[in-house]
C-alpha cells in the first residue's frame, strides 16, 4: 500500500483519537507505521513470516547505539568465520560460492545474538541483500536466473545486471550488508526522533484476515489492502529471502497455498460457486477460457466474503473499514473486486460510505505477466461503516 493512503485516512476528522487500527493483510507494515506516527494503536496480521518480521522491526523504536554494538560483533565474527555453507543444490544454483559463504557467515553471526529484537533487525537487513547477492534478475519479482545465453539477445540493462552478478565476491556481499545496515540505522534514529505516540503489535500464529482471533467489537478501524488476485506471485517473489530465514521448500509451498489469490490450486477440487450471483456469472465466463484462473478467482471471492464477516465481528458499533483493491483483468475479463466487496458488505449489513478511486500513473507498479492477466490501472478504496 502506498503510504499516502493511510496518511490521508488516519486523521482526527476521519478516525477518532485513541482508536485501534487493524491491518489483517499488513505486509511490510506501512499501515502500522503510519498509525503509530499518527498516534493510534495498531494491530498487524499476515500469514507470511517475512512480512511479519519486517513489520515488527519497522514499528519497533530501537536504540541505534545498542544496534551498532551488535553490528560490530557481527562483522568481526562473520569475517573470521571459517565455516562453509551446507552443500545444497538449490542454494548453489542461485548463489556464487563466495557470495553463498559470505551470506552463510553473516547468518550464523546474526543467529548468535541473544536479544531477539536486535536479531530480528539484522535478519531484515540480511533479507534486504539476498537478491542483490544472487543470480536473480533484479528487474523481475519472481526469481529468474541471469544467464549468458539470455544475455546474447537481451537489452543493455540485463547485461549490466549479469556483469554485476558475475563480479560478486565475499567482499562485495559484506559491503552490501554494511550499506543496508547503515541505511536502516539512520531510519531507526529518525523514527525515535519523530517520537511516535502510537503503538503497534504484529500477531503471529495461525490467525489470518478471515479468522483474526481478536475479541468481538475490539477494533475501531480496519485499514488494509488484500493481495491483488492474479497480480503477482507474492510468495515466490520472496522465496530466496524466506530460505535464508530457515524455511524449507515445503514450508514455503504451504505459505503459498494459504496466501489469498494464490495460483497454487487444483482445478479438480475447485468450487466455482460463491455467495455472489454476479461473481458466479463472471466465473463461468472465465472458466470457459481458463479453468485455473476461474478457480483462483472463486477462492478469492469466497475468502473475501469470510473476511467481510470477520470485519463485522471485530468492529465496534460505528466502526469503519477502508479496503483497497486493484481493478484488473483475468483471462481477458475485467474484474472489479471492489464491487464484490461492496456486495458482501451490504449482505452483512455494513453501510457503504464511499468508494475512492486512485489512478495509477505508472504502469510499472504491476506488470502484465502473461496473456491471462493485465496491468492494473487504478486502485479503489472502499469505505464502509458498521451501523450498530
């Protein structure tokens, strides 16, 4: 979510002071951070452990001086560490031996930090350089390996990226890490200078947007942006970073299966019936063109209905929800997900206050990945209120 959306919403004219703000698709914590800066209490939920890690670190006003002490010990320990990374073909495929060894030594040094919050800070910084230290093409979100064969027919940018990857050595990986840490230490310092009045907590465990585990009527505002259906392979795009968090292929695949809008579905077990008749008509049209995309959209719409029920349950009377959707195309069909959300909200007795349309001037935000998808031209923020 662009930070300007929560900045515009989280003000006393729209949201009363001391409100509790929930973002059940919190991602890297933009809403949580803006809520803290605006003086609100906020709760974040996400099924992706890397997203939760980033959110926790981003909203934690730590002491930069204390982090620097750990930083010195990490560099001293990792540069002298003689240990070699485990022999794993998947990692060897994505990283040069020297880069792999440097990342492994840094990960071991970070793991020795006993203070959990400090350890999390440096894990986030390590995750920030993993792709830069790999063979992954930096211009494509899901990892695609840079190769000499592709470079022969690619553009100049691709060839520069390949040359950078080929030149990576142990020293360059440490430099990337140092630059990332210094950059984020400045952010930590600036965050404390801003003196955020609010508080934020990121929930883990099995809770998710349709089953938050929160008490009924415990939240004043739901402010969130669910994953866009079919827009991006969110988990695959973070798979390299998640492996360095210690997750294996099976765990990453399970997170992918649980992610809203996932493409990891079985068409044989798909249920194309939803509570929304208009959605069902669209699903049948898409099914004739692409059964997999129809099953993916059906899962999305049914989850959306469950999410609306959960919003109604956790919101206090007169509580509000602001949910952002992208208008996209699936198998050549225009899909206005905000319309399905409004229908589900009305069915649950929520009042539609407004729908705010924000056009996206750059088509680079989400690119067209294949012939069954398209670029997203605008975002729509649906504003609903719980009457009683």
